[in-house]
């Protein structure tokens, strides 16, 4: 229902998308650490099994031959810091969200309606 309370679910959907993105970034970071450690002849600190599993979970081009190509270790290693930063940003965003997303939507809606009226004018009656 356009304009109804059901639209409040959009905020919850966006929060879920950010949680999914944060988990994906974590898996990417673990996979990159696995490739870097492999080429350095080391184990991933912490949970090497989780890093191996994360790496095996990726079927994208570029991951397939990463363990065979020695140049890939450095390239994958270079992604760890940016992936960590992005994951931290997603975590900060999620931590800043209130639990009551429907309430937030209800509070935001009149603000956005006022902005749209200021930009586009009053809606014409059909």
C-alpha cells in the first residue's frame, strides 16, 4: 500500500542488506587472507579453517587460480585493509540504527513529505 505503514519495512530491508553486505565483506576478507597466507607459507591467524572455507565459497573469476599464481598473493593481500574498513563502516552504520525501524520510518515520513512539497509543490488532485 503506497504511503502506508507497510513501507516502513523498507528500512528493515535496507538494514538486512547492510547486514548481508557486512557478512559478505567478512568472507571476502577471510578468502583474501587465505590466499595471502598460502603464498607466504603461513596459516591465517585465528581460524584458518574458516578462511579456507570462505575462499572455497567463491566461484568468481580471479579466485579460481589464485592459489597457483604467486602474483595473486600480493594482490589479494592488498584488499584486506579496504575490506576491513568497509566492514567497519557497515558495522558502524548498523550500530547507529535504532531497533524500532518502523518508528524511525514513521518519524522520517513527514520530514520527507515536507521536503518533497518544498521541491515539487503541492500534489494536484486527480
